[in-house]
């Protein structure tokens, strides 16, 4: 019986030791990401393929993302290039410590953005569509995503009693994703 308890104790120590090693490797990866500062440490040119899925079908087009320093310490060149057609914007730091940025389309349109856990988020409405965008910055790539939902197709549910609020759902009609690889 003592031998069985001893073997169980050794197995427990080994299992706990393996788990703590795994946790430590995750922590070091997270700590590594915490030391990188957005946008400065993610400048560069990223390239890949944009996958577009709609109710009508699928499409693939080449895509690039360029993030470059400027002469101003609080502004960066921010370009999205779809099928070799550039859209040149400016990323403006509003409150870097709190993750607040603006994407200035340089035509009077300014999109508020929020950077949290290596991801730049924007949410806005244009021409009757809600758009949710996210760009997750990883070591050598950017995971890009845009979701479209038309405001006119909203679905109202709930509201059948004072204790149940009205809830509006917006069906997603377009989904765009890309993994953009940093170029050397």
C-alpha cells in the first residue's frame, strides 16, 4: 500500500511539474507581447489574401496593410491596399496609455478605435451598414477581420414585458478575413 501511495505522489508531482512548465511558457509569451508597444513596434508592410464571404458567394483578392512612422510622434501612415488599390489613412494616437486611437481617412471621416490585448478595434456605421473591424497584431502577422450587418435588416425581439427589454439583432451579410504576413 505504501508503494502505491508513493507512486501516486510521484505521478502527482510529475503532472503538476508539467503543468507549471506549460503555464510558465504561456506567461513568458504573454509577457513578450506586453513589452511590444502599439503602433511603434508593429510598423512595416504586411501582405496576404483577403477572403470575402457573402450570401452570394466567396471571393479572394490580394491585400496589404502598411503601417509606417511619420515625422509626427503621434501620427502613423496607415494604408489598406485591396487588389492593388490603396486607401491611405492616418493613425492618430489620442491616448496611447488607455488604447484610444483615431483612424483619419483624410477626407473628413474619422473612425474612433480602441487598442486592447494586441487588437485594434473599430465599430461604425456607413451607408446603412454596421461594420465591426479588428486587427490582431502578432509577432510577424496581422489577423484582419471585418463584419458587415445592414441596419435595415435588424430583427426586433423581446420587449414583451417590462422585465424583458427590446433587443435588436443585425444579421451578418458580409464577412472578410485575412492573415497578413509581415514582409522583411
